[in-house]
């Protein structure tokens, strides 16, 4: 006797048991909603609905890829950051909640209505630049990246979100910046040590390596940005850098040695050191 067609309820229960991830039920819900072309709320409202054969095939294909470790964000092609839905691809780092610490800190410094010049170095999907641009529409925000593919994603995100105060420029860190003084330079650069075993585990395996790792201690990009940004800031402009949970003291010393003032570290919502800020000297 043929088996009964699977309902949304049974599909989710079965898939959550089969997936070996950190959040199997959530993953299953996101993938099934995507396969159905619906919001997650639809799954709750219609648990006894029976997906079509085409939707079921899409769902099983997504489950198989997720089972191999592909990140949900890449499977969906999007990730929410600072209430902005951003397109992401394997050419861009997946925006993470802890990076919102950097955005919040930047917004504390930029007054509402300010027309400050702001740069986001290594923008990837544009997450930081676009969040700042949305909250401070009078600012001029320059988003840079050495990857033309990533920069194309950032530009497309800006256009879709109708953020006209963002300019995307190609180049290596400060080399891509126009010849204007900046009030604020921010960056979430690669800061993982090249030999770190986490690079070969879980979702991270699928993200662009050059957006994650930088040198044997993970400090290479942080050092380059700290040095070049000092010459691109207005007198008393600010540099804000995201870093690894165990790099706080090293980044503080780096900025102090280069000559930044009022250097301080700031914790994320988990209480971990996450962002170092420093102010350029006057003159």
C-alpha cells in the first residue's frame, strides 16, 4: 500500500532529526519555506499542507547540500543584518550578528543628521556600509573590496535597498579610497590565523578564505589597515576594527604603537572583546 504524502509537519520533524547541525529545526524550516516560496509563518499556519512534488524535490536537494555542510545563507542566497535583507554568495563572507557591534559603535559616534565621510574597508556583501548608510542618510559612505565579485554583490544590495549615499570602489584597503579626508573608517577584516583548525570545520569551509584568514597570527590585515587609515583620517577622526575574541590586547597595542589616541576595546552582546577603536591625533 503506498505511503501517505508527507505533510509540512512530518517533513520538518523528520528533517530536524536527520540534520546534524547546530540548529537542525531552524535549518529545516528555512529550507522548506524557501523551497515552497513562502515565509516561515506559512509553515506554522499550514502544518498539514502537502508540498507539491516539485517543491519536495527542491527541499530534499537543499537538505542534501546542508547535510554536506553548505551554509544556510548560501543555500537561501540571503542573510539578514541590521534588519536589512542582504544578498550573499560564496564570494562574500556571511554577515554575523557580532558584527552589529561595530555598526552600533559607529552610529554612537556619528550624530543623526551628520554629513560625515565614512569608509568601510573590505565590505564583502556591504553589510556594515549599508547599515550605516541606512541609519545616517546624509553621510557619504565609501565601501571598498579587492574582490570585484564581492563588490558587485555589495553594489547590487545598495541598489535594491535604494541606498544612494553608498559608493563601491575596487582596491586593496585604503588604496581604493578617494582623495578626501575621512571622519570614520571601519572594517571587519580577515583576522583568523591561517593555520586555525576552525577554517576547516563547519560552515566556514565554504566561505572565501581571503575574507577570513590573514597571516600566521591573523594580524596581517589589521596591521595594514591600522597603518594606512591613519593617513586617511581627518585630525581626530576615528578608526574602528573588528577582531577575534583573543586579539584584543594585540590590536590595542598595535593602534597605540602607531599613534592612535583614546584606544579602547568594546564587547559584543556575548560579552566578548570584539571591536577596538582609536582616534587619530590632531595634526
